[in-house]
C-alpha cells in the first residue's frame, strides 16, 4: 500500500488521476455505476459478467482491506447489460486509515466517469420495529465521526471535485429510493424492506447499551461503522447515491439481556439474506 504523498495524509489530484488512468488502461469497461460492498456482501461482484478483477494491492495508491468478509478486489464487469465497477471490500477508519484514505476510491470512480454509487453495509438494528434480516433503504445518516471533526472533506478543497461547502440534506437520492422500492415490490422483497436513518460510529468496538439508547433517541434506526464518509465524498463529487443496510443483529438496549454482538453472527446473517439483496440490486441496475 502506498501512503498519500503529503504530510497531511491527503492525496493530490494527480494521485487520484494516476489511479484512474491506470485502471482505464487495464480494462475496456467504462462503468457509470459503482457498488461498494459491505461485510459479507461481496457476492454482488460475482454476478458481474465479462469481469476484469484487480487485487487492491496491484492498484496504484489503493489501500488494502484488512477485515474478514472483505475480499479486497475491484471488479469491473457487466450486470444486466450495464457496466459496473464493484468494490469487494471497503476501508474503515478503525483499520487505522484516515478519512481521506477510506474514501480514496470514490474520487477515483468520479474520474472514471461513474455517475451513480450504490453503497451497502451490514448494520445493527436500533428500531424495535425492525427484524434481523431486514434491508433498510437509507434515507439519511448521522455521521458521528464527523461530529468529532473526522470529515473526509477537511483540509484544502479541490474545486475540480466539488464545492467547499456541499449540501447534505439530499445525500440519498429520492428518485433512486423510489426505484428501489418499486424493484423490491417486483422481486418480492418489500415484506422485509424498511426505510430509515443510519448512524455511523468509528468502531471497532460495538456499542454500549447506553450508546444504543442515546442513538435511538437521536433518531437513528440502524448503526454501523462505515458508509457515511463515502457518501459525503460522493455527494461532494456530484454522484447520485443509494444506500442499503442489511440488519444483521439487533442492538442490545436492555441491561437484563445476555445478547452480545459479534462479527461472526454478522457474517452468518448476511449469508442468509445476501441473495435477496443481490437480486434487488441487480434488477435495480436495469432501471438506473
């Protein structure tokens, strides 16, 4: 893995362009849609036809994923006749990466000509009306690391990517959400489709009971350790965003409970529901 060249931990425009140019030189695909796969959801990339696969280690300036359930591959290919690029594994703040490194691929996607980003994650359910296995359309997010100053847009702004102060009230595209609901109904997924607010915490420890209660009071329906930084940068770049969260466990909010969140349970639940999410996304692609 190559670190950013400047002391602030930020990448230069030339480094983003070098990565994009390298990828463009090594594949004939020109995707308009990028998909970021959450824990255990890398099977979305397996649906692609005419694939070109790059290990993250081989791509100039690309970070490396270190989390179980993240394959660490960038896959170009065709899904339902539409060219896509899919990240099998994302990067997290808790891995020791700064927010600019976590979001590095998003700006590369922009330079590749991507116009729409679909981001998925595994999450814990806070809303008591949700069940394990539900898929939540993200209508908004609460970026807790951002509250603490860990925003990927901190530092000097590069106008070639976007404005200094991007709007986030429209972070998740309403037209894409409507298409997702329509597709879910057509594919028989609407019975376990929810719509709500995702909250990102830095991790890697799971939430305390008091923290879960506080997040629920703030209006969060689910909680996880990713997604918000990529969405912030995508919107800064002018990409349309659709977010999908798979509820893999219910957050513990009762001091008398003996339930404990663990990553093994997350991956096991994901395995059972992943095919439904894959079907939803693959048919959704045809409508974008």
